[in-house]
């Protein structure tokens, strides 16, 4: 029985690490898109939202 709980805890921690890394990657990609879009042409609405 303890082996099953240890396996489930290990799989849960692995799942959490994958989800957190995916969230970090998505956040970095979103920031890169925002920076590139702002560098191309900043609209007044985007400037007002960031400031």
C-alpha cells in the first residue's frame, strides 16, 4: 500500500512540474508577443493599458 501512495505522490509532483513549466513557457511566449507587437506599432489603447 505505501508503494502505491509513493507512486501517486511522485506522479502528482511530476504532473505539477510539467504544468508549472508549461505555464511559465506560455507566459514567456505571451510576453514576447506583447513586446514584439508593442515594438511594431503601439496603439493608444495598449499604451493606456500598460501604463
